[in-house]
C-alpha cells in the first residue's frame, strides 16, 4: 500500500461519498474498512494473498469483506449497493495483475469460505471457489477421481474457471464433473539452446498424431548456473499402467532428435511431484510479468516467431512456455464463453525479486509481445494484463454474447469488470480486438 495515513484514505475525485465507510455499529466485524482499520492490518487483508509481489499499491479498496459463509457474501454486496460502489472478488489471488484489488471497491475475499463434498453417484464434486487444484485433487484421490485444474498448486478454482470473477455474480460453490484418476508418466528431453529450432519443430510435428492422453510442452529456462538457456520437451502421459504409457510414448521417444543432454522415458510421477515442480518454477515472494498469445495456424515459421522469446530470457528464474494444442484446437467447442484457441499456445513468465529491475523485465516482455502479436490469433485471459495490451480473447460472437449476459444480470456494473488501462471497462467489457496500449512502466 502507499505510505502514510493520507494515502490510505485516497479516493478518486468525485467519489468521496463512495469512499467513506465509517466504523458504524452496523458494519459487520468481518468487513475491514480502510478508514477504521489499522493500516498494517488493512494492507495485509488487501495484499496478503496476492501472489505477485509486483503490485500497484495506488489501488486501494474501501473495504475487505473476509467472507466465511454465503450470508457474508450477500451482506457485502448489499453494502456495496447501499454505498453505490463496486465489488471485486478474490478466490486465490493468483492473477498476475491482482485483478481483485480495485480502487474504491469492496473486495470480497473468499479464503474463509471453505467446503468440499463428493457425490459418489453422480461423480460430481461441490467445492468453494477458494479451493485450489491441489486441495481438490488431494480430496478426490481417495475416491479414485481427479479434476483438471490449474498447473500451479495454489491457483483458486474461482480464478481458474472464471478468470478472476469474469461473471455477473459471485459464485459461492462450483459443481464439477470429475474424471477417473489415472497414473502419470513423464518423458523429458533436455537440449542445448543451439538446438532450439530442431527441437521446437519436432514438438510441433509430432503433436497432431501423438497419444491424446498426453500433455505436450516445450519450454526454455536458464541452466542452474545461469550461463546458458536449455530447451526442454516434456510429455506427461495419463495411463492406467506403465506398459500402456510406454506403448503410447514409444513413437515420441524413437523420433526424438539426437543430442539431448538429459533423457527420461516414462518415469512414474504424481500430482504431488508435478505441483512441487510448479512451486519451484513459480516461487512465492517474487515479482512477475506474464504475457501470452495463440499463434495463428497460418504462421509460416512458428519457431522463428518465438525464437527471440525462447533464447533471450532476462533473468535466472524466467521461462518461456509452448503448449502444442493440435488436434484439440481443431475440435468444435461446446457452448461456452471460451472460444479462443489455435494449434500453438505461447506464454512468458518473467520472474525477478528486485523492484529496481521492474522496468527492464516488463520492458522485455512488452517488446517481445509487440513482435509476437503480429502473428497471433488472440490470447488467453489468465496470463494477460489488459492494462498494457488489448487483443482478442473470444470469437466476435462469443465476446458479444458474454457482454450481453453481463449487461443483463449486472446492468449497473456493480461487480468490477476487466482491469484495463484506466479501470473503466465497466459493462462495456473489453474491445476484443487487436491493439497495443503503450504504457510507461511503473
């Protein structure tokens, strides 16, 4: 948060009445107001569960509602209605731009709203939005079931499923169809940076006919000494037995390019191991800048489009990621808002720990994306920051339908919309079109 008591009471011009919630006897104890709460306590309530330590502390909510039941959520929204202010929602706090922290809004934090139940007959699990993928799969494992949540263990389901509350209401419970739990087997091939194009093209070429129960990725990361970059091709197979996994992965293994520094074939793994790896790759207490793009299927040279991103990582912990989506990307999607996909998904995760490096690191990301976006079909919302770059996130038709749904059920824009450059998207939503917004890095 900004320094000083004066900053802790900052409000936008013309919103002074909206920004004042006084310590009245009718204010519930679970609602912490910025005017009546110790500054350190309020700061912790606002920022304590935000994963990214690169934070815009000029954004100050007027209150934080630490809801532990549905009644608390309802009361927080009713308070926002009476004060004519907006409501933001936090499930896990993992959005890179801290979408839940909004100026002069009431932040409804769902951390204490916790429930989880499994119906053996329907195979449906009911759980709160603050539940993480790791917690949910730990719970489901004893039932022989699983749910494909976020890769990072501490991502809340509300953020994973709704991208930080992109919905005209506050969800207090999800009802999710589970799938049978399968064993996991890992194939990993690590190559020197000099083989980037060869390895990357191999991953692209093998994906369309690879086993459909295998997750295929290619990533670039720095070596442990930081002196070089290595290219990692990873194949995570979900199968009932090792024999079936080896059969499914044999063609991948036999077609691998020669020259790997490390080769692992069908090594057993599990959720605990995968989550631990994600914790190491995306450590807590650091500063992040993430961006992404779906590369157009008609791009002539996908490795060429992404080569600079994969071979010029600015810090030791940063990495670039490629998900090969074909043939899933060629299948018709069900009736849902999500409608952006291509054969090639690319994301940058730039990670550092010193605020003095902010301009260098964010500048590198923005420079990379200025080139990459010319070859993109759009982006995935979860790894985007609408304050710096707008693009397509849905098909035109689906984007308009989503906007109309939000207008119908939340015509006043009570629930915070998308955090764009000046936080003014409201019920209009995002433009859903290609456009670079040049911003001076904070």
